[in-house]
C-alpha cells in the first residue's frame, strides 16, 4: 500500500473515531438539554427526498413504513418503541399532538396508506383518519382508537381541559375527543357529533 494511501486511511479512521466520540458527547449534551420525559416522532415510509421532484415513492422492497416512534428519557438514558401509524410528510408538523399528561398521542393522516403496487405519489389516496395512541406504557404504545374524518386533514390541536382534539382540512373543521386511552368520540362538519367505537 502506498504511503499516501496508508496516511489517508489512518487519517480517515482517526477522523471517524473522533466524529463518533464527538457524536456521543453531543448526544449526552443534547439529552441534558431536554426537559421532556417523552418525545414522539412520526415517520412517513412512502416519501423519500426525491419524491417531491419526480413523484416516485420509496421502492416497495425498501421496507419503509409509516410509524410513530416514542423516545422515553430517564436518568440520562433513552429507550425507544415504535408503532405503525399511517401519516404523511406532506402535512404540517401539527398532525401529531400529545395530551399534557403524555399518556395519549393523536395522529392524523393527510394522505392514506399506500395501496398494493403503488409506485407514485399520485396513487396515494386522500387521508381521512384520526388515530388515538395509548402511551401510558411508553415501552409498548397501543392503538386505542381510530376515527374516520374529513379528507386531507392538515392540522391537529389538543385542548388541555376537555382532552378534545380539533382538526382542520380544506373541506371542513373536525372535532374529536378522547376521554381516556380506551374511549373516544368524533364529530365533523359544523361540530355535529358522531361517535366511533373503541378498538381497545
């Protein structure tokens, strides 16, 4: 091996080791700055960076899925759990909300789940569901309820006192309420009510 390649390989290895050490230190620094005990994140498994440019979805064999990831932070350690929950990166970040006590997450989908064989974003159906996820056991999140709502919901807000989740879509406003992790009601249009059954 030429000396220049040996030097480059050694320098690259040292640089990677230093980067890993810095990343570990930065992770500890980041954790020390987080006051939350729980962080919830949604990931869209259909879109990749180039989807906006060429309209092509992630290859089916990539194994990507729409998921809700829950990070629990305690004593400087992070534990992670996931649950498949349909969502779309084409919506605002406000399609995910947690109740103040952190025991329930609401997620809504702007675009629906990918049909079998779909390869382009034009083939994705409009989203029309609201999900309530029970986070009382962070290590084992469970789907507590699902409601069908207006198509293409674009925003979601949780009301602290009533535990109601309000949504907006281009067509109408929607209001849903989850009184506990195992019961919920939803209404659509001009706040007229309909109830959806428990799935617990």
